C-alpha cells in the first residue's frame, strides 16, 4: 500500500500553526512558557489532537502537550515518541506572519516585499536553487516563517491523523510531545520523560530534506568576570586597572582560528558573544563547543589556565571563570546500544524515497538532553531552511516528505518489538 500524505493537508495545517505568534522570550526565565502565545497554541493543538481521535491528551500548566496514538497491533511493540516545539525564535519578528507561496520556483532572486524593497538574493542564499520547479513558502520579508518548528509539529500531527484515518495499518503505541521554550534552551527542563513513557523518540526539528542527526556539540556557556580599578584619568598612571582592556586582551588570547567564523563540521570553537561593563567590572559571555568530550574538557581547562595567567599578571582576583555545562553529545548515548533507532530512521527515509543526509549538528537539540535523561532521541528534518530570520523558506514537497518519514517510522517501529524487547 502506497502511503502518501496529501500536500493540501500539510500546507493547511502549517498555515494554521504559523497564524499563532509563539515567539519565546530569552529574558523571561521566571515563567514557563516565557510568552502567553505558546499556551494559546498548546490548547489549540490539544483540541485538534482530541478531534483527530488521539487519547491521553494533556496540557500542563507550562504548555507541555502530550498525547497517545493507541496500538492496534495487539501490543508487544516498543513505544515510539515524536517531539517538536511550539515556540519560534526570538532572533527575528515572530508575527503577524504574511506567508506567500512561490509557485514552481523558476530560480533567481525573489521580491518578497515590493513596497519595502525586500529581496531574497540567490547570491546570499544559493542553496535555494536546488529546489527549482518546486512550490516554496516564504514570508513577506518582515518576519520569520516559523518552520522551526511548526513544520515539525505539522509533520507529526499529519502522520498521526493519517494512521487514525487508516486503521487497517498496524502499528504499536505512539506518543506525541510538544514543548514550549525550546529556542531559549529551557524546553527539556520540565519534560517528564517518565510520563511520556516512550522507549525511544525522535525530535522533528531539523533542517533541509534528508537530515538525520544523532551527533551534536558538547556545550558550555561560561561567564568571565574581569575586575578592574577605576582612578581619575588625570592621575591614573600606575594605579588604574582597566577591566575593558583585560577583556580585550582575553579575546585576543583565544586560539585565533578556533572561532565559529573559521570552523565547520566536527571542528570546535570558542565564541565571545556578549560583553558589558566598564573600567571597574566587565562581564563576558562565551560559548565553548566541541564534539569530542575530551577536547571539550581541554577547552574549559584552557580558560582556567588563562585566568590563572591574568591573575598573576594583574593581581589575584582580577579574573573569575564561572563554568556552566549546558548539554553533551548525544552520540555517547546513541552508540551505547541504541543505534537501532538511527537505522530505523534510515530505513524509513529510504522507503519513502528520501536519501538520508547524516551530518553532525553544529549546535544542540532537545534530543541531546533527552538522550541523557534516558530517552534515546535523534533528530529528523522538517524541510525548512534559513531558520531564525526573515529569509526563512520551506519547500513544500520537503514538508510533505517530513510527514511521510514520520509516518513510516511510526509503522516500522511496530515491527521492531523483538529487537527492542531483547535489549530491555
């Protein structure tokens, strides 16, 4: 039986979801969700899931939505989960979104907004030309589109709806989860792995067609504090200790080629992204990233060595390093007896005509944190590109394929009972 989720279905659903402004707020770390629009969409989504026929649909006070697609194969198969997030990035305006579809994209630049002279330039984003001839959704150039991650929500719900409409297709128990505040890095904080109750899962939060990711950075976000001494500039010789100068020296001491703008693939980096303060005190926010755990620890140790050097040069207490690990490379957990989860996704992609494109993530994913919480969780593509900006776009055939890959995994997972149960 050929399984094809209708294009009209996924496009209509995606348009519905992006009509909700769910941009999260990094500054609001006191409330979850960080913005009220996320709860509005959570409640709307829960009602939709109930209408489709899913069971155990819940929305908690923090806008985490969970639901069950009951097994119809007699039981015994592992429980597979699918997870995506409700919020959109704070990096660009989140709404109102005025989407448009470029029909049978002919190639070349695209005028998104004639009135404001906003043009999508192929010179800036040449990757779009691989989608010539396809329908591509964009905005009018004033907001992001929201494919990150409403395309993921669309793929998961559309696949579940298809199975509910085709009870003759046998499958095991399937769990769906939708989270707030992923873009602030806090969505896994309150995710109840035990309540979710899946043996393994997939985040549907990746990029372009074919993406399959199960390797990500180890990540730390250290804060460096420089303590100076302010003295009137007319009488400063031999007395002033300028924290701004120390911060500039620190930046120059970091390995020159090991910064985001010079690295790719598995290469790690140091990144200074925020500095604020004055002569007395400067606070510097950094990112430390590396796929290799040993190299990651050495990078953090280098910062401690630099601080020791500064404290010897400028006096004890001049520099403080406050380390904060954020997440680790999920590969460590996937390779530990869970590679079958990746192979299942590969097989599903190939079944629906999608070539798997396995690349290391130069960032993080909820799946990384969930994997270390006991839920093996690789990441699947959604089809979108240029996330977090006003030139985001979504080739519609890629969105359709994302939904069909989720559907194929749902079905294939029901056939994996022997392999998974033997691992338990």
